[in-house]
C-alpha cells in the first residue's frame, strides 16, 4: 500500500492530467455537467457490478473511472469560479465532522441505529423539511423504496418485530389476489406495488439488501439460461423448437452445476 504522500502525489497527477485534457482534447473541452451525467450513472452501475462479482481489480478500475468524473466536475466548476476540487473535499469534510458528533463532539452513539437516527435529526436541524428529502427522485424504484424505509426507520417509524413485516407481506398478497379477481389493471398495479414495498421492507428486517439479492438472482438466471442455450446449440436445435420438458432437463442440469 502507498503512504499518504504517495497517494496525494497520485491525486495531484490526476488533477494535472485533467487540466491538460480540458485544455487540449477536443472531446474533453466540450463536456458539461449535463453531458457527463449519464456517463457517471453508467460508471456507478459498472462499479456495482464489480462489487457484486467481488472482483477487486475491477473495483479499483471502476473507482478510478468515478474519481475521474469527480475531478472532471470539479474542473468544470472551477472554470466558472463556482467551486474547485478543494472546495468539494472541504465541504464533505465539514459535513462529516458535523454529522459525527459521537466522534468529533460529546454525543454518545454505541450502535449503528443510533448513528443513523442522529444523522437524520441533524439534517432536519440543518433546514430540511422532511427526512425523505435526501432520497433522489431519479433512483431506481427498488433502491428508492429501500432508502425511503431506511430514512423513516431512523426517526422511529418502523415495525418492532420481523414477523409483523412478514404478516404485512401476506396481507398485501391477499389484497393482490382480490384485485386479480376484480381484473382492474390500475388496482392490480397498485397492490402489486404494495407487495414489492412490503417485501423490500422485510428484506431490511432480515438483513438482506434487496437490490443485491435480486441482482444475484438475475446473474444466476442468466448463467442457467445461457447453459440451456449452449445445450440446445450442441443438439443442433433452436430453443423455440424444444419442448418445455426438454428444456427443463437442461435447466435442472444447470442448477446442479
């Protein structure tokens, strides 16, 4: 591992490279906050994939890509004298100190839940009107639901026991069954949303990240389905030409692998 001075030298090198690119590269010259936004989102998802794969080398690479974006945004900000990378670092440092009074002050916080509760209370004191203001509107719905539940839990709005949440899941499923019989698309969608929301809530109670759990299942399904496709290819068949019974043989085989 590099010492602190070597790390700072590497950051300084990146800042100098960013200056060169912004001054001399036709593509880099054209970029704005808006043009970089979708690329930053893409890089964040790529980092997420690397984390789920537990690929440390890839995590390092993707962190580099994200760091480049942060430096890029700061460079653009400095050109209008709005802020620079130092202002960005100073701002987050001040926020961290202010929101960790149990480290930098005289507040006691013996566990994670107390820290979260203090964090949300401090944000309200800073002028936020709702604890839910910190949930980005553009988050994917599943992630947003999880963040909403985390936020309200931090101020005491929560179930007491996991079995209560599971009972709620069952209740929502029963309500969905009723609406399925009524065949009203709008109410079916609403009840289906309630089922998903309650499932995400239950995941939190049993210590499961719902986004990670679903992505894990996605990856598992992809691997199994691609195994099925490979077997069909070896047989000289298209999947559409195989019966479900034939496909199921190789599906079960893929599960054993």
